């Protein structure tokens, strides 16, 4: 079987879709399936072919943008594959080009949270979701919802929606050793520094906890996508927290694993997640998680069992939840670490990839009508 994964972003860019695609294609190849990548983006200035991790990767331009863009002719490339797996949260230009040029091919879509995680282009999104998304989504033979929240959202616009979440590299994170008895006051955030991740609220939460007497120390690691570092650093300084909040910038994989071993809690104030990849990775590494009480994150985090759910509004309720976690005994922390890892284990790619292969096999047995 030959699968072509079509995406608006790919390595060396860093993010959720990029990580999922590299891991998924790698595990598909281990199972004897050809898994290549077609990266279509306005950032690609010319068509070229590369090799990444054993997969063939085509980089193809999109003109003028990802919302209403047109790509170069790609039909001859698409015809060389049995199945087209599109990773298109926007459901706009990328899907339109693939659906037109991939006529007669089996096609499925992974949702990756859709496009509802920010308020950018809100009017365009509303118009598109109401009037154009149904026609586009119904052209796919299968839609794979990355979370239960995605499933509920996309089921209102299209048939053939099933829940199939992402996997994580459990073996990498399970190797993190927490042999030292650290208190639950050593926090870390890693991921994008972007507007929707609300890094400012992480700083506010540290101030809230420290003002209440908790010795919270936070490490913030990740690439700054929205130019937020100066404002975050100014916020830290204004609160007098320079000795307690550290910003490292992006970390290598090896350095990240070292940092995870030196922390007990992963905290994120993200306003929206399509799956919550970093949350599950943190749990696999044996970290408790503090996050918002929103789907799909609240399907992973159970207060006092493997973390805490808060509103990030500096309220008394938030402080009470943080205090319960922050004052946990060493034995309680050990139990919560074990629970966190148990929560993450079902999302190992070793088992999740088999679910993808089952979907592919089933789709190949059906008659193509689109």
C-alpha cells in the first residue's frame, strides 16, 4: 500500500502536525507501508523533492495563500498513490486543490483541531464553516477526528466522521528518570510561544502561587512564533520573578529530556487544543499536568490523580487547586506520576498506528465514488 500524506506544514518546522506526521510516516514504514509526504505551502518558492527519515517529501508552492491559494499541477504525483491522507485543519485551499486534482483517488482527512483555536479571520471562518465546509468535507471518503471535541464539531457538517486520535513516542518519554524526590512546585512549559498558548497567564499563575507562599519555579521552553519573548520577559520582571521563571528558547530533544527529569509538573494555559499532544507527552514522561478544564485536555487530566484543572483567572479556586497539588507529599507525587504514565500508554504509536492501518485497509476495500 502506498499512502501520500498531504500537509500545509512539515519538518523542519516544529509543531503538533509536524511531529505527528513524522511519527506516523515512520511507524507506517515499519509496518511495510510506503508513506510519503506532499508539503504544499506559500512558503515553498519552487517545487523540489527531498528525503526525510526515509520518506520522499515533495515541496510544492501554493499561490497566493493557504486560504484561497492554487497549487502547481500535482495530479500526476497524486495518481502514483493508493490513498491520499490530507492533514488540513483549515479545510480551505489545500483540500480544494487535492479534491480537484485527486479525482478518483481514495481520500481521507485528519482534523487536527480544525481552525477554531484562534480568533484570527473569524468572519471568514464563520462564512466558510457555514457555507463551504460541508461541500468540501463531504468529498472525503473518511474524516478522522483527532479528538472527541473534533468529532462532535465535524459531525455537524459531514458524514463518515470517526474518532482516531494521534499517537506519541512513548518510548522516548518513558525513559525520563525521576529518581530524585522533587516537590510538585517545579513546573515546565514547552511548546510554541504563540498567542493562543497564553504564556502571559503562566507568569500570572506563578505570581499567584508564590504570593500565597508556594515555592513555584517555572521553566518556559520553546520557539517564539509570535514575537512574544520581550513582553513575557517584561511581565516576569514587573512581578519580580526573574529568579523564579526561566526562559530557555527552543531545546534539542536531548536537552528537553534532561529538563523533564528536573521538573514534576507540565503547565499549559492554552485556550484551544486539537488533541493535546504535549500534554500526553508530558504524562508519558511522568509529569503531572496543570491545564484548563476544556476538551480534549480534561479527558486526560483528573484532579489529584495526575494533575489539576484550573481557569487561569487568578481566582481563589485556582489557588486552592494549585495548593493541593503543590503541597502533595513525595508518596502522593509518586502515585500521581504513575497515574500520568498509565494515562499516556494507550497513545503509544505502536498501538495507534495499527488503528490507522485498519482504516486504510477498510477504505481500500470500498468503492471510490468521488
